[in-house]
C-alpha cells in the first residue's frame, strides 16, 4: 500500500534539509574564518589525534632547541674565560722568565712580584667566573664560590656534570670542573700553587725555583688548550644538533599544517556551491509551504 505524503511531512523534511545546509555553511564559514579544517574534535577525530601528537612533538623539539642554545652559550663563555686564563698564565710565564735571570736587582724582582700578585688575583677571579649567576667551575654546586685568594691552591671543586638534554635520550655535559682546569687541590701542579710558588721564590731570590716553575706553567697551558679543544668538539656537536632540530621542526610543522589547515581555494569554492544550494532550498521551500486550505479544496 503506497504511503501517503502529507504537507506536514514535506515541511518537516524541508526544515531538516535547510538545517543540514546551514550546518555545512556554518562549518565552511568557520574554516574560512580560522583557516583550519579542524576546529573541534568532532570535525575529524582521527585527524585531531595526529594533530595533538604533532603539537606535542613540536613543543618537545622547541625545548630541545632552547636547551641546545643554552648549552652553546655556556660553551662559548667557557671558551672565553679559558682563553683569558691562558693569557694570564702566559704573562706569568713571561715574568717568570724575567725573574729567573740572576742579574735582576732586588728592585726588579719586587716589581715583577708585584705584577705577579695582581695576575694571581686575576686568575682567582677567572676561577670564580659566573654565567647567568652560576659559578661555571664548581660542578653542580653552581651557587657556591669555588675559590678564595687565600686558599685557592687548596680549594677543591665539585666534580659533578651539568648536562643539557638536546634530544630524546641525548644529554651533553657542558661544564668543566675547576680541578680539571686549574689542577687538583694541594697538587704541586695546581695553577694557583705554581703562581704562589713563583712569588715566594721571587721574594727570596730563588732564581732556580722560579726557573723550575716555567715547565709547570707550560704544562698548565697545554691543559687549557686541551680543554678548549674539547669545548670546540662539543660546540660542533651542538651546531649539528641544532641544525637537525630545526629541520625536524620544519618537517613536523609541515605535517601539522597538512592535518589542520584548510585548503582555502577548496573551502571558498565549496562555500559558494553550498550557498547556491541553500538559496535553491529556500526557493523550493517557499513553493512547498505556499499552498493554503483553498488550494486543497480546489
């Protein structure tokens, strides 16, 4: 038996279709306004899961880049102060060579010793260098000054590493301990001890003692150069890591864009099409609703 189609059924179907058209228009207008095809989870449940994962990876990648930048700054600063320490030791050596000359009168030795004291103080100051408020030569104990002028040759520094995570499971130690740079506390090869010993020998006129210390200064200079070479190697690694992180960031951002961003040309075309459909629906609806009781009686 054929089903009877009533005016109420036609009206209900018309309103349902109009609401459906309006919903599509609203969705397309929202995409056009935001530039994104996913504005809420219900727009694309699968796509939103990929989007969230990409955003998480981008956030992690950005943090790794910040860590790499911080590590690079720390290494650059360490290289600078090691260069300064090397300059101080070089000047100490020049003065030691002058002081080892047995023809120097007492006045000359006093003048050399006076400058030597200033260099010693400068070396201690370098040992207490701070980067962003942190003592760079005291291991993980960055809030404690590692050296004092009175006891620098006997001061032991913390040996802990300061590590920056620059990738998944990839950590890099960027600090150099004071013991590794200036020598172990109480050691005769300790840079502070060597300079003190030279000053004592200059005070007593012990030319041979001053001469013997020159070799120790050369050994300490070699250590400074070795540590600077190590810093350079780490800096190269940081540069390579930074470039890789930037490339990774670009790739993930591209994937996120493909997942979230709307194809504007496609959206505009579809919007115009749906607008025409909606207007046609309104026109058709006006003809369906128009009949009155008199039309039925005819």
